[in-house]
C-alpha cells in the first residue's frame, strides 16, 4: 500500500502547488540613501566617493512643491558614469544615462556615445554636468542607482532638482497645441524628455531643413503630416531638405527614443 500512497501524495502536492501563484517582490537595497529633490540646481543633495566598479542607491522624494512648481525634475551627477532612474518598486528601470550627451528609455541610455557638440541658442541653454535624466514626476518616490564604471575611483556630487523646460514652445505635442512655424523664419525647439514630440503648424510654403547640434546624440528626425495628422513625407534627418505647404505640420522627435538637456537636443527648422 505504501508504494501506491507515495505517488498519490506527490500528485496531490503537485496539484496544490500548481494552483499557487508565487510572487517575488523586488528587493529594495536597505542601505539606500534618502534624498529630497530641491529647487536649487547648484546645490547637491549628496556627495560621496566610489571605488571603481562600486554602486550607490538613492531613495528620492519629490515633494509637492517641486511637482507643482516646475515642469520637470533633473537627476544629475557631475561625472560620466552609469545612472539609472528606477520606479518606486525599484524593479523597473525607467531611464538611464552614461554621459552628459543624452539619456534613453529603460537601459538604452547606458550605451554612451561620444560626440563633439556645438551648443547653439534656444531661449536659455542648459547642459548637464555629467550623466543625467530629466523626467516629469507622476509619483512622490523614485530610486536612482549610480555606478562608477570609469575604471578608477572618483568623488561625485548628486543633484536632484526641479526646473522648467527650456523649450518655451512646450507643450506643442498635439495638433491642437502645435506651435506655428512661418517658413520665412527659423523655429527652434529641444527634445528634453523621453517621448517628447514637437509639432509645428506650417504657415506658408517652401523648402525647409532640420538642423541640430553637431554630433546629434539625440538622433532627431522631422516628419511632415497633413491637416488630419497623417504622415505624407519623411522622416528626414538633419541636413535633409523637404517641401512643406500651408496647413501641414512638421513633427520633430528622436528616432531612438533619446532625450537630452537643451544644449544637446536643440534643433532648428528653417530655410536651407
């Protein structure tokens, strides 16, 4: 009887386990340093040293005064090292960066690209001191992970602060909110946040060109839409010339889902 009983018990245990859902919660590092976003871009919220290959985790609180008083929040270090912005559950990497040049969605920003950039003027040019991400907060708590992948020990400052978008045409990401672009003049904008799409309503007709900062780390492109928002031409990369007609729209965005501070993500639409 025992030889029959054991398989039966095993089958019952298997059935019980099959009906269970096992959830493993992400482990938030217990030694995460607590910091609070402030309103001063020049005041670090934390200063420390990291030996080569080591990392530090921060629990970021974004108070309502910062959420309500500014367009975005910058998380920035003054060195070109790995930086991740993570959700409140710590498991999800929202954005990442490995240099002052740009940041990307999820972990795509860790593949840093070296670029010789020539900042030009929008309204006010902002450049990151090192790796940084810029985001529009929808929650009070975030995590940031900084890793020293430079190969040598270093000291760094961490900045977390509220600021306004430097592109003063924002928000213009829909047909309703599109800014007007007169083809006889030059329009300028910047892709400062992940997923940012700028739409320009064409006034007049002619040939225009998309120009960007030298090196173009944000991989910008321009697409022409008709009055209903349907694509009729493009996308066109920097330097390409294309025709536009009155009532059409020009959409400018990152082909790689990257973004950067305005000094790196600035672009211009105008006559060749």
